[in-house]
C-alpha cells in the first residue's frame, strides 16, 4: 500500500489508494473487534469503543490516532471532493505505520 500512496498521481490512482485504506481500515477494525470479543469484552461495540478498548488492552499504541482514522473513513463514505481526497491521502502513511 505504501507504493500506491507514494505513486498516486491521477484521480483514479488516488481513488484506488483511498479504497485500499477503506479495506485495510475495515479489516483492522473487525480484527480488533474479534480479538476483544474473544477476550470476553462486549460483542456489540462501536468503532470508538473498539479503538478505546484496543488501546487499553495494548492492541494498538494510540486510540486517538485510530479515532482520527475512523473520522477519515467516515468522510470517504460521504464526500467525494479533491480537498477531502488530499486530506485522507496525507494521513495514509501514518495509517500504514499504525498497522505495522
């Protein structure tokens, strides 16, 4: 994904990078949720609760960073302008670091 972000020039490439972010974000969120459920924590939890509990459980380093990823993910679902696209693209290297 790092190459996609770095090399994205056209609108199509940028859209592809954002779609890759959406997929990776959803996979990470769902994986964290499953881990939390397996640890006996509530099954029906919101993304904010998932990231807060994941931080408390030591699964992620910084819940606040993930809250921001969640806000950006929400924007990708509702907004399709170049300003939002660029805002999300700028945050993707941080997202990749957090996934590692």
